C-alpha cells in the first residue's frame, strides 16, 4: 500500500489511496471532529439520495403471498416500493480538514501524485523564467481549522541520498503568501528549513532552532496550538519546542522544494503519526479541566448556595418540570433526611421541601409513558382528551407523532416476522422502561387502544401498516414543505427491507431514542400551552453551556478541548442502556 521510504531521482513511486473520510487520532471525540463527522454523514446521505429515485407508497394490494418471499415482497406481501436512505436538512459550516496538496495552488516545477499526498521537484517542468535560486512551494487544499484547538501534520523526506543537503522547507502560510520563495521568507508565512536548521518568519533572516537540520529519511512534524498561539516542530517523533508565537488567521500547511528529484510525502492524519500528538492533547485537556474544577458557582443562583445544593436544586426542578412527581417527592425526602443528619444544632429546624401534587404533571407523564412504550395512539388520545388544542396549534409535533406511529408499526411487523418478539402486557420486553421513565404516580390508564394489539400473522400486520401509510400520505398530500415530503419518503422506504431492524443505514429510524425525542417535543408543547417554560433550568444550563463552548471554539480557545458529551454525558455510568 505504501510508497517506499526512499526513491531514486527520476522515479515516481506508486502512492497510497486518498479517497475516504478520515479522523486523525488526536481529534477523536473532540467537538470539532464530531461536527465534521456529522456533516460528512449528511453529505453522503444527500449524495446517495440524489443517485436514487424517490419511493412512492403504492395503493393497497389484495395479492397476499404467505408462502415464499419473491424479490419484491416484505413479510409475505407484494409491493412496488423503491428503497431510499434518510435525508437531513442539516448543512454544516464547520471548516474541513486539509486532506491533500492542492495541485492548483503551487509554484514552479512541482509534480503532485494522483493521491495528492506526494510531491516531487521535477526539473523538466521548470520554465525558462524560473531562476535557480527560486524555490517551488505548494499549499494544502484547506487551511488548518482553529476549531480543532491544535492542528498537526507530518512530512516525510523520501529522497534516497542522506549525505546530500536538502532544500525542503516545512511550515504554514496565508493564502496570499507567495510560493515562489521558501516558507517563512514572505509576510504571513512561517517555515523550518532543512538546509540550515533555522526557522523563518516574515523575512529571509532566520534564527537558530535547536541547532538541528534535517535530510532524507527524516520525518518533520508541524503543529499549531491555536489556544496559545504557538507553533512547534518535531523531528522523527521528538518535540523541538516552541518555534513561533502569536500565530492566528487562516493558515495553510505548506512545503517548499528546490533541488531536482527531491520527494516528500505528507500525512494529514490518514495514518498514525510518529510524534505522540495525542499526549499533547491530553495534557491540554487536563489543564483545562483543572481550571474548570477550581471555578466556584456560589454566586450563580440567589441565595448563595454550595455546589452540591445547586446541583440538587437543578435535579429537583427538572424532575418536577418533566412530570416525575413521585420521583421528585422521593428525592426531596432523601435531601431532607440528609440535611437533618448533617445538622449539628438540633435546636435549628431543617426546612422540608414541598413537592406540589400537580395534576398536569401526572397527565404529561402518562402521555410520555405511552410514547416511550411505542403506543402512539394512546398518547394521541390522552393529549386530545386533556389538552384539546395542543396538537392543533403544534402541527409539527402532530406530524412527528403520526410518523412515529408508522415507524412503530413497521418495527412490530419486523419483530414478528423475524420471530424475535417477546410480549409483556401487549408490549415487547425491549420496550419496558426504567422505573423513573414510567413514573405513573399510582395512576392507571382508563382508556385502552387495541390498534397495536399483538397479531400473530405477519401479513396482517404489514397490510395494516400499508393501509395506515396510505392514510398518512393522503392526510399530508397537500403539505409541500420539504421536510414533510422527505420525512414521509424516509419512513415509507422502511418497507423496502425484509427486516429493517438489521439494516444499519436505516436502523436509526427505528431506534427507541426517536421515541424520546417525540415525547420531549410534545411535553414542551403542552408546557407552553399552560404558560410554563418549555425547558427546565437544567436543560437551559445544558443548552447555554453548549452555545458558550461553540463560541469558545471559533478561534481555537479552551472550548476546543472540552465538550459536554465527552466530559459529562459519556462519563455517566449506564447499568442498563436506554
């Protein structure tokens, strides 16, 4: 796969492929990389959608084949449906990573390999106007993203003879910096030169840098810490220390080559680096976490309270806000008992915490439970019964509930078709929720809906699903909003698969997490209709912190190294995954 480390003059070795999306090891799990990966998934999905015709839900067919499954059938029923991947309206503005040398942004006698990773100085390409003292430079296809916090790449010198003085220069430069002179000789240009071992910044007079040159076979790394504004270089895995300060702006990786036959190969993160850049990232993260841990929150909420008390109040308010009344009451009792145990002065009474017995909270929790169990009909009935105008005033939520019902019907048909369904009170064991999730406050539902009752015949289940899909399509046929049209196509395409639960490309549509999203949106709509905040204080804090981190990531500040997902969410122990 890899080009040999050395090459004789005139040779142009075969390079490795460079066509797929990659994640540099030191950026794994970072907020920047998470957004970039999501943007890539969206782009790929949109590309696939453009290459595939849209599916159309057909009229109901009376032809039922229970024995055998021809190519155009699902669970024994024939249909004419074209499968299609899910789509998304999301378009990201997150800047991409450098991936290759830009053959259209170079100067002089440089030849670029097909994969864009190797560059060779070929004297045959030199024009008569080029002077012997001129160097040939080339920039990467994209600038280094400050949002990454630290950006790093490595260049390998592939020329065969180590005894020859190299003319290779490694560094970075702005878009308008000339490539006809070595990196570092121009304004907004910085470079480390192999012939003298000096570093240059905005002029042709360099300064000594660790008193080390580099030559054939060496691997030179270049990194920029956008938080500190410092740039550093490495040689064969050893950090040579800070080279430049006050680095900022839109800067591109750059190399310059003068001598004929010299060849370099770049690694932008497609393969493991020689230098342990991951350890540098870990140190940065540890330092920032230490700073965060020293922050005090006593003055964030009146009256001043300790960090523990503040967190307890956030949790308690969240439980009450989202309708977990019984859980909130138990939590409040535990807090009261803890305060009594810690009270050193028995003569001073400990105030109790009053949890209001909110009937609306009970109803909202019953609706939530119905959705989380996949019983959308019961959720719709309860909502219309207790909050008449909520669904009429929130058509988006209503549409998502109707779509979720279709998804649940497909899911149930697939489970029965594969023989994996296990029932408990009309619901599969997979749908049984945590005790807090089904906090019913001692209430039992007074209405039952038999529309999702277990049916032993897969064909009947599928026939009912198609009939519901036709009704859903008819109900929204005049809605021309793109998100509605595409959502319908997406869920109808589930029928194109013998068992959609086992197809990784569309399995997320059937994931139970989708129930949580719909439940939360409906709960927020109900709260808004009651004149209450649609989000709890804890949710507001989470959202505001995310926005603040995004803001701090823009210029590569401390926010680039920290994310709520990696530092908080991923650290929560899960004995039973939801």
